[in-house]
C-alpha cells in the first residue's frame, strides 16, 4: 500500500501548499491544504479501498474525479456508473467478492442507493457510503444541508436494519473517520455511512500529510468460486418466516453490539456548563463559535457533538442532562437530530432548537441569540423555555 | 429429494462429456456394465426445483450446468441470481451465487468482474428483471463491454408474481394485467432487447435460442457455450436470450405452450445468432446493421 500523498497533477499542485508552521504546540508535522471531497477520496485510498463506484452529483463531484485519476494509477477499480443504482450495485457485487469498496453521492443520489443499502444490510456486506448532503426535498439545491439525518439514521431502504453513521466536523476528522468506517464495516459486515455536507465537501483545510492505513481485510465468507469447497450463496431472501425472523434476530444482536461498542461523541467546556449546545458536522463549528461568544458574555455554555449519529450517544447526553438548565440543538435542517436529543434526555431538561433550511447556514449570531434566550429562562426547568425561544426567534429565520 | 431423472450409473461427480459413450466409441462401456445414456451434470444439484410443470427454466438450468461443466468453469464461476422465478437458482446450480436486487444483476456482475479478474462471471435474468426494471443496468454493462456472460430467459410474462404483462409480452397476449390482451395504444410494444444490445460495439456476442424443441435446445446449448468462450477470450459482453414457455402464466397446457413458443413467440423473437465478433461477420436471421470492427480488447480487467 502506498503512503503519503500522491504526485498531484499540475493543476492540483497549488493545493499541496506546505504550511510553514506546524501546530501551535510546536509539532512540526507537515500539513497540506486539501479540499474535503478530495481528502475523503484520498483517505479511502490510503485505507486500502480496492474499488470505487460513483456517479456525478454536486457537491461531491470532486470525490469521483479524484478517484477517477488515482484509482487507475494504483491499478485499482474505478467505474463511473450509469446511475447511483448502478454504482451501489457494483459495490454490492465487489463487496460480495471480498473487495474493500466505497461509493459516494449527495442527497438525491443517496435516495437512489437506498434500495441496495437495504440489500447489503440484509446480505451483511460491508461498504462505505459517503453522503455529501445538499438541501432537499426533491432536487432541492446544491448548498450544504443536514436534512438527510432521518434518512441516514432511521434507515434508507426498507426493512429492520441499521447503518452506523459517522459525522465528521472537519476535513481532518473526515480523514480519520474514513479508515474507521471501513474498519467498522468489515468487522460487523455492514454498510457504514460517512455523513458530510456541502461545506465539508467543498471547503479546504490543512490536514496532516500521512493518512491512516488499514490492514487488508481477509473475508472468509466472500464469493471466490466454489473451488475445493462447497458452493456459497450471499442473499437477503429468506422466504420462510421462521428463517427470516432468525436472520433478523441475528441482525438486531449485531446492531446492539455496534451500539454498545462503536458510539462516539466529543464535548467541550462541559464541566461548568449550564447550557449545552448540541450539534454535529458543520453545525457544530458554528455552534462552537457561538459558544465562545456566549462565554465572553458570561453564559456558561458547553458543546456536545455526536460523532456517530447512529448509534446516537444517548447515554452520555442523558447523563449530563440532569444538571443542565437546557439544551440548544443546532442543525442545518428543520430539526431532525433534535428528536433523538429529546428521546435521549427524557425530559430531564428543556431542549430547544435552532436551524436553517434549504442550504442556508445558521450564523453564530443567530445561535448566540438562541443561547441568550435559553439561558435565563431555562433555569426554571420547564418547557416554557421552548415557547419563549420560539416566540423570540429572530425575524426572517425559518423554524 | 432425488428426482426421477437421476442417473443410475454415475454419481453427480461424473463428467457429462462421458455421454459420448453412448455413441459406441468406447468399447469398454459394454463390458463395464450398463451404458450411460443420461446423467445429471455435476453442477446441477439433486434438489427438486420449484418450477411449475412444463416450465422451460429447468432445461435452461441444465444447459448452463452442462456448458460450465464441459468448460471446467464451475470452480471459477461467480454467478448472479435474478429476482423472479429463477431467484432460487442458487439451490439448483452448484456455484457461488450472489442475489442481486431486481434488475441490477448486470451492475452487480460488473462489480464482481472488476475486482475478480480471474473469475468467470455469469448472470441469469428473466424478461421483467432484464428488460423492464433493469434496462439501464443491462444496456450499460453491455455498452462497457464487460466480460460477462448473460443468460436472458424470455417467456413474455412475469411468472413469479402471477402472470402480469412483461416488456416482452406480445401484442394481443392476455395476462393478468392485460386481461383483454396487450394493446399497443395502452401498453406499448414488445421490446426485442437482444437486437437492441447487438447494436453496441461492447457486445461481442448476442444470440437467441429456444427451448421449443430438441434441435433448438441443442443449438441453444451451442450459443451458451459460445457466450462463455467469448468471455474467456475477453472479447466483450455476451448475451444469450432463450425464449421459453410459461404454461401456467400463459393459461395453457404444457403442450399448447410449446406450440405457442414455436409459433407466435418465435415469430416475434426469431432465434439465431445476432452478432459474433469473435468470428467476425454476423450470421443467422435479423442481423443488425450496426457495429463495426471486432473489439481489440475488453475492459474486463480488474484492480
């Protein structure tokens, strides 16, 4: 497996800007400037991705383009498929044959992939699916959004199944999580989703030059041809209800195991916090800025950031809810994760929401206003806070 | 679970090419005991099929099993099953099987093809699967010239769901969703998809066989064999359509269904070789005007 970054094509070379200074702590690790979509693609390559299948869609097209150049260079598989249906089904075939596979798309394309994700969950096939979210519903727009949270966490296709969802909040974290996603996908034989958004896909950030690597998988269940062994079949069809129930019981046990072992989150300034802002991905970065400004004003705000959206870090959130005056959930949506937050805290503190839709991004000023609204009233520990915040919502901000 | 046709003399491991013993060239056959005049191909399992009485799938399964066995491809084969009547094919052919979502077998096979360059990749689909819901996947796998052998069973009906109209249903044909017969003004025209695919330069071999009578069954086996050889030569995509009967779906006795298969079905879907780029010039009826030079190389390489 290759290490380090590739020799870039001339037009890309400008992006490999070596930063003169290392980290603030004096660590002189070299860092390079990379676009999110390209960093995710390269992270997959460094993590040993054997095959990539995709279809052009904004705002993730650079991921496909990076793969189109790099995978053939390395003698690996790249196909621009006839549709997202084609791409995910190629992934299904390649995964069943034992390959490490990635597909990527943006919201409308993920809807098309939903069918095969259900089949892959039912057939227990590993794949990493990247969704660089854009605004919906329908064709929607091409600006960043988090409105696919329900789709990502509550299932994409039909049937009783779950898909682990990793939500990076920076390009550096996305690089780390790609390798983690392949690892989880293969250990549990399940599709795994990287849920990014148009900002993470399009933005450029300095990242460390060395990307995480992952040893090659050794699937002992893959289809290789029945040479010297009994034939195998990989399928999701179980026509007998008794058999299908047993299969579902097996799947649910696997999902419980994932929920126990793979849940991830991070938090900041939690120790003395009275109010918590809960956000993931790009929204968490806006929330962090708002938190710092609120602290300057004397409002003791902490940040809780789910890194896995399924499994949702509900126990961790519930544990802190009791001592809080309230939680503010910030999303680039009409309010989707907020439902899981409310389920997690079970009424232990008020939970209010602030979001923007359709590709609009909440500003730190808006979030700060919502925090100011929440802080004094929420101390009463009642849902009056919710009503209060809704009434005081800044003009022009859609709920 | 043994069926009545299970052979007496040889076990499932025997090579079906030994059938040639019946031509009397093997003088030891007489002294060694009963002559083998029929045996189950090693790749065909002994399990009873779920197919309706008179259905053509069983014959086509057998042809595939015989050809793969004769070419020694069983241990290398990764096959993709359809959604439709043949969904349980993994119970009947002793191969590694992957079940594809409805219509997606050619895309699934593409994924296998590219990551397993040494594998022999086979798809088996019906008319609803291949020519309706899976039209995009079959066209583009063919257009890419994937080194895949596609078996396409056309019985002009959705059998598994109870006999609804298929894209290949003939005009005037009664189905449960065209109760007064397929009308072009309402339900459009039947698709001759193998002729469509034969236009594509990525398609190295396209032929249509039939299970209508023993002579055509023999020719169909030859087509399937050729379609496998085309893949082994990495010449491009290969498809064999087999027109077949569905007595239950057609509302006929088995005998009537054979007559209809050899009559109206064969008229609408004439059997023969449409394109064979390994050989060069197309032969047989309905040769398409398109398509050009033999492929210099196929894209069937993997990573």
